[in-house]
């Protein structure tokens, strides 16, 4: 049924294109637990290079990439600071605490951004054995639940400076950093310079069926490789998936600008100021989210409820301009019904 629908629930719903499937079918493979899959190695080297880092590790999910990244900076009983609607705090089901004993405290920002004054107030130095010590600050760029907002490079640079002063780490959840890069024009390596370790996803706007990477120093990635295996994430002839990622990097980065334009078009139809839509996500406040989801569905458009009074629309590779226009008409009506 979803085939006939215009699916704006998430940018994770894309299907591999025909060209991507061909690249996957042609992939050279080997056993990646032995580090012998040439396509995975090529992907890891390429992504590390894009961000100016030593190394990268292919993971099945963005959640695992974040988990391995945060673990590299924060030991059991220590804390990471993050924004209160960060994916690591809200949507990874407590994995950082459940698996690695990491605790979190949060600041709140209307765009999911950085509030350096709040971070200053939250920061806890090592005062063992009385207090939990802050060992890292985590940021998310773009910010999913805040509506795909781009975190300015200047904020990331300011955080880097502060963290260096305190001698702690910076983690970036860059699941959609590609979108931030295309929207802002900031080179990927400039983002990489601001952080110790990051996670990036291939399976969101880039349209690969599976795959994320943890990116950082050689030591961090060597250790992450061990922990990935411990967590059951050691994959074998996974070059078929890495090939999808390489194809996406070649063909699906610059086109993200189309998704951003489609999102602004949807925003306008939904009464959201398009100037507040930085990338491919539109968050709309509504009186009754379930009713909007149901009405849109009846008219062939899938959107998701983020809460009782919020719906989220996400544009992606499988939504054409024409479909975005159709969805805009449907949603404008659903919002006034
Ligand atoms: C900002 C952000 N980080 C991490 C993830 C986790 O990715 P995955 O679903 O591959 O675990 C998501 C998923 O939507 C996300 O939006």
C-alpha cells in the first residue's frame, strides 16, 4: 500500500535506486570481521578522509555508530551533556546507559542548538568521589526533532574551544550532516575539525538501504571495532551494503538541495515560515496530530506524529517535485479540515 502513497514519514524509507542496486550487485566482497572486505575498507577510508579523520568504522545503524562514539569518550559512571531532544537522549532507548553506564544531563534549545552558557553551567569537573564528571558534550547536526535545523559552524568552533579548555571530548551525531553541508556550504572537513568523534548515516537522505559510520582517531576506531563485535555488529561480506554507500556519496549528496527546496514548499503550504526550514524536515504544530495523520493518509500522504500536537514531514530521494506539490495541496487541506 505504501507504494502508492507519498511517504513523508522519514528519509529512512527510500528504496535503493536501480543504479545503486547495480553497484551493490557488482561489489567486491570479503569477510569484514577479518577486515578483508575491500569495498567496506574503501568506504571507511573515503569517509574518514572527507572529515579529515584517521579512520572510520562501518556500522549497521546510526544508533550503533553513536553508541560506539560516545563510549569512546565517556566511561561508566561519567556523563555526556546534550540538548534535551537529541536523538541520543530521546530515541536510542537508553542504550548509552543500558550498555555503557553513561549518564546524561541536558540543556534545552528551541532549534536543538548549542547553548554555551547552559553548557558552562552544567559542566562538572572531576571531583571524585562526590560528583559525576562531565567527559563529553554531544551535538546533533542537523537536528532531527527540532526540524532539521543546521547548527552553525561558529557554534561548533566555540564548543571545541570550550571543551579543549576543560580537557573533555566533543561528539557529533551527524546522521544528517550531509544535509547541513549542502545547506550551509561548510566543507565536511571543517565540521570534522570541531569534534573528536562522530557518527554519520548513509541510510537517511543519501538513500542507502543500510549503513552508518563512526569516524575518529585511529585508536578510537580500533577500539570501536572491538566493541562493535562485542555488541554483535561484526558483519561479514557486507561490501554489498558499503557499495550502496559509495554510490550514494558519488550521486546523492548534491541533490539533497532538491529535498530542501521541497521541504520549504511543504512548509509554506502548512503555514510554517519557510525561512525556518534549513533542510529536509518540517515540524508542524497542529491541534490534533492523530487527526492530521489520518486525514493525510486517506488522501495518499503519509506523515508522522512526533507528539499529540506535532507532525513531522521529511522529504527525500523518493519524493519528486510533483509529489511534493501534491502533498502540499493535501496537507494544506488536512490542516484546515
Ligand atoms: C539524528 C539521528 N541520529 C541517529 C539516528 C539513528 O539512526 P538508526 O535509525 O540508523 O539507528 C537517527 C535516526 O533517525 C537520527 O535521526
